[in-house]
C-alpha cells in the first residue's frame, strides 16, 4: 500500500514530482513536514516551468532544497492561484507583465 502523498493548498503534486520526492526517504520525510502552503509554493513553481528541461531542473532543485531544510523556493513571487489572499506587489507585477505579453 502506497503512502498518501501530501499536496499543496491549491495545487496537487504532479506524478513526476511525487516520484522524485518518494525516491529518497529523507526528502519524503521533510516534504511531509512542510506546511501545505510551503508544498504549494514548490508545486506551483514547478508547474510554472515552460520547458521540460527547466521542469526537471526545478524538481531536482526542490528535492535538494527540501533536504537542506528550505521551506519554500527561493526567488519565487509565490502562487498566483491562491484565492485566500490578495496578490502581493511582486505578484501583481508578474500578472501585469503576463497580461501585457499576451496583448503583443
């Protein structure tokens, strides 16, 4: 029987991330110890990847950073998909920039 995989508050962990986290029991233990919001930030950061190579690098980096004790990805504006709080200034800038890119 497989152990239940803990997801984020908004995002569910994709299979490739689950496989990578489960591959190392130490990483999995630390992943389970993260808050749902912390897990959500890592998942959103990975899902935001546009290229498969970037996605793979982010999955590997997530495993490394979780093992180091980091609680959230560095240099990430944060999940813009959460509805329980208004976006911060940095998130608003990202959203405005994405909207402007779509108009071009």
